[in-house]
C-alpha cells in the first residue's frame, strides 16, 4: 500500500478513538448534578445565588448528548474551554506545559531505549552468566520500585543530604529571572535548547541540574522494562536458524550478536518504546508532581484532583492524539527494520 | 494437576523465585497475624485506622512505644505498615478478581463469537488503553469521592481491558481445537461449549498472569493514595504513609536525614511486597515460555 494512503487511513482512526475517550470522560463527569458542576465556576459562597443562571446559560441541565454535542461543536470551532486550575484557556495550557514535558522526554527517552537495548543484549548474549544474573536482579528491583518513593529518596539524598545540590523545579530563581529577561530569547521554552541557542552556559547548567533527578526517577522503571523485553526477544532471536548459519560461516561472535541477532530482536522493542515515549510525552504525573516540575502531567494531576472538566477533556484529546500518532510512527519504523512487513498488511 | 506440579518443581530450582516466595509468605504472615503483631488500642473500633499519639505535625523518631517512630500527625508508622499489609492484599484480591471476571465475560464473548461483537469490545478496550490509566483513575476517584471503595472501582475500571484482551487471545486459539468442534457437533449450546470446553482450557495462563499482577495493583493503589486520592486520612495504607512523609524528606540544616524513618519505612514495605511478586513472576515467565520444552 502506498505510504500516503496508509497514513491518511490511519489518521482517520483518530476520530473514533478521540470520540470514545472524550465520550467516556464526559459520561463520568455527568455523574455530578448540574448544581455541582455549576458550582465549579463560582469562587465563593456569595455567588451561590448565581447558580441557576450559570446552569441556564451553559445548559448544564440539558440531556447528556446535547451537552456533549455542544462541547464537540465548540471544539470544532477551536474552543477547548477554560482551564480554571491554571487560569488560562485549555489550548494555551497544553502549549505552555508541553515544552517542559518534552524536555523531560527528550532526555529520558534515549537513555531508556539505549540503556534498555544495550543491557538486554548483554544479558541475552551472556545468558546464565554473572552479567545476566546481576542485570536480572537490577531490572526486577527497578521494576518493583514505587516511582514516587524513589523520587523522594533521591531528593532526600541529593537535595537534603548534599544540601541544595539537585533542586526540584525547572530553574532556580536567578536563572528564571535571566530566562525571562530581555536579553534572552525563548525560542522553544525548552530551557536547555534555548540556553544553547542563546549561548548561555549558566542557564544550561542550571536547567540540567534540575533535570537529573526527574530523568533518573522516570527512567528507572522503564529501563528495567525495556531491558527485560530486549533480553527475551534477543534470546528467541539467538535460537533461530540464521544465527546458526552466521556462526557456521565463521563470523565473529560480536557481529553475530550485534548484526544478525539484534536487528531481528528489535522489532517488539520498537513497539514498546513507542508506547513508553507516548507515556513520557503525555506527562509523567507522579514524577512531575514530586519535583514540582510543571509539565503536562503536573497540569493533568491538578485538573483531575480538582475536577477541572474542560482541562481533563482537553488532556484526553491530547493523549488520544498522541497515542494514535505514536502508533503510526512505530508502524512506519517497522517497515524500515523489517522489510517483510508491509504497511496495512501482514508479514509475507 | 500435572501443570501445577511441573510449575512447583521449576520454581524450586530457581533461587530468585524462592526469595520471592519467602517475601510473599512473610507478608502473608504479617497480614494474617496483624491483630497480634500490632494490637488495636483499647477503645478503638476500626482496626484499619492508625492510632495517633497527639496531633503535633513533626514526625518523632523510633522509641519503645513506637518502634518505627511516628509520621506527620503522630500516626504510628509500625501499626500503619503492619495493617497496611492487610490493605494491600485486600485491594489486590478485590481488584484482580473483579477485573478478571469482567475480562472472562467480555473476552470470551469477543473471542468465541467474533465478528461485530468482537470488533466493538476490542475497540472499547482500545479506548481505555489509549488514555493514561493514572489520570483516568484519578478523575474517577475525584468524581466518586475519595474513599477506599472509589479506589477499588477506579482500579477495576482501568484494569479489566488487559484481561479481556488476554482471554480473548487464548480463546481464539482454543476455539479451533477438535474437541470444541466435536462438542458443537454434538449439539451443545454456545453457553455450554464456552463454559465446559473453551474456558477451562483457555484460562490457565490468564489466571497465572492475574495472580502475578498483585504487585502491580498494589503499586498502582499506592500511587493513587500517594497523590492524596484514596483511603481517608489515617487509614492503614502504605501509599498514604509515604504521602505523610512527603513534607519531611529534608531535615534541618544540621541533621538532613532527621526524618528518615518516616520516609523510608513505608516505601520499603511497598518495594518488598511488589518485589516478591515480581521475582515469582519472572520465574513463571521462564516456565511458561512455550519455547522451553516441558518434561
């Protein structure tokens, strides 16, 4: 199938997924009475007398599908609503929090994927040797660590014990001042990239210092996961006929492992890496909350715990979009790694 | 029966899985004998509520009265982690049995009948899986009102789709077997074929996977509690105890690790509990790998 037609067909899949996700979230919020939903818009007891007017104005007492229809209509006209937890339109909120999350993902994703693939390959190539046992224990332990607790312990050591070494947040106060000053152009609002573009060393250093702990926290579980997957995939690959052939041809073990076996073992790892990246870009709720790192996940947490319906729906659209997009990219990468896979079809 | 004996023999051969079994056994003992290990103070009615020793915010270090110290609000850490083991098992058992039940019903309908029904059920699971589970669970708990019951409901809602998919896959394989064909040929009803012939042969891997999900469920419940969306304040729950310590990770200038007990102990309980199940799970995966020949 032609690539363009395939991409278009897959993007059309977006609509049922987005419709389903939002319909579901919308349905949940409808469990609240109109009065409860209206009271989310008032700021004090004195404004309670306005509730009937708010209900009437926004049609909060109308039937479920009419309200949902109104929302869809608004979204199609580019209006995602107002995110009251951060006091800005939902659309602006997504764009203002996304760079922070992308910055985190930008550092964590390569670390996760390369460490996972490297360690997994080593473990499989030395099955039942010390390397395999040590990495297995590390992986199972990392996989069992509660993310939030790991974050706290890291902070206890690197912020408490070594006082102020790796602080939470995105930038320290003086550097935040520099970033917002006239002499510093914010091209992307991804601090590290902006610092490099502005040739500003101190800002870059400060941004990196704030990134280390969140990146470690978020990577630990994921490296463990990718590593185990890579190991089992690699073991399967090493047992195949073509590996035997390669060995019989007298190729060195390094080439057999790295070229013949690994290439085929990568396929399932690519899929899962795609999901991991989607998860990272969709916001790491726990990590971002612990380190007061204001990204998408932090915003979604604020929205979900304070029932900011417009924000939750906006977030749902965003993650649904991300999910479909990442799936598509993963499928396209497949065809590069495994030429037998044809888009829209099965393995020949 | 042969399956079980084979499994047990393989497990005994692997030292890591043995450690896992021991860890799980320790937690089982703690959970069962919680009333003896940490007896409920006289005058208290709900054993799951952690007794508190005053209302002072600052945690106090381990003492004779409080072997693991007290955390923020003077809740006794020792009592909390011991009864927290019961909470952990309870949450895991309820969430997993409810989700697997939903998974069995929807998974077998989708797998056995196929067609439109299959398509609809699988697209529904897609929708659930496209949305980050934690945010979905958080929104659900917020809507239902923070309580233990809400956490259980929210976790079931986010957990069942993976079982439905797993069971559907297993059923698809079994559906084409000769004995199923034979039963259908003899005129057995669909319900009877599913209940008597398909399910019993398709369910074993799903049950194993489910039992190993206990660690993951407890980890998720703890994350929700940690975010303040879960058990009421003072309920014996590891996640909540960790949340209490969140404001105390950094001590005063001259003693930065002053509150280590409040921060580390509840987390260690979560870690070892989950580790036990994951060690066992890792061994199981090796055993059930179809490429490793049996007997």
